[in-house]
């Protein structure tokens, strides 16, 4: 895919051309338009909020180090997210309750694409102590790909993988079984059972049964926050 050189209109073109993201394609026209506008807006918001989170994570110049003081306390754990359109929709809501979170979320993202994202974030020093993975909605993945993503993130980081959910998501069971097996195999990988929670709350979703409405975004963010352990 050619790189998009301009923002604004460029991002809108990108969103419209990769509308194959599960759920958006099958959504009613009114929902589809609302989703496109919301995801475009959130993509732009993330550029600003991520910059703020990154700046806060860096020590201020001229500040007096107090690490030797008994009551100085430990540096809070950093949180990163690698996600698809599900997390992109909820990104502003999540960053309100997890202010230091750096989120890289994109429409149509598959698990194998998450490997490149993890490498990029690690290289730029944006991969946190805790990494949340929100991938699997857009298609199945093989165990080797999932293992490669986990290894790329690193065994010293705590990884929380959110289970995929969609009212008509045919590969949901297969994807979530794969996620559970990866967690069973890797001690640093934990499963966030979103699918189990989501199925009881159809009012949290747009009509496609996959993407979250405003109420759902808040509920999703709070549910994820409760599942992760951030010192």
C-alpha cells in the first residue's frame, strides 16, 4: 500500500479505501458514516495525546533527581496499546483513565501487522512496561504469528491480549482459542475476556455488533483498565 503523504484529506482517503475492516463494511449507511467520521477524528486526536503522554514520560530538563530519597517512590509503569479499529474508537476514552498510555491503533489491522508496529514502537522507545494487544477482529492468525508478536514485544513486558468479539464474527472462537493458547504457553501473556463481557451488552455497540458506540467505548475502557495491573 502506498504511503499517505498528507494528513487530513489523506487520512480520510485511507479510511475510505480500506473500508474492508470487519463490521464497517456491513454496517448500515448511517452507522458507516458515523464510524468513518469518528475514526478519522480519533486518529487525529491520537497524534496529539500520544505526544503529550510521551513528553510526560520523559524526565524534565533541570529537574532535581530525588531517586535516593526514601519516599521518592518508583516510576509508574508505562502502558502501550497495539490495536485495530475497535481500540481506535475507544482510544480517547481509554486515555482519559490511563493518561500515560501510548496508543497505536489502525483500521483493518491484522495480527501479523502488529509485529511491525511492535518493532517500530520498541525502536522509538514507545513500547511500555505493559502492552495491550487489541487484534483479531479482522481475521484469523496462526500460532507462529502470535508467538512472533509476543517475542517481538519481549518476555520482560506484561502483555494483555483482548479477546475478539463481533455479533456475527465467524472466526471469533478460533481467534480467541489461539489467544488463550498463547497465554497458556507464555507466563507474561494475560487474556482480557472482552468477548465474554461484551455478549451481554448489545446496547454498547453500533448496529454492526462489533464497533463500540459512545457508551460502549466508556464501558470497554473501564473494563480493560480493571483487567490490567499498573503499579
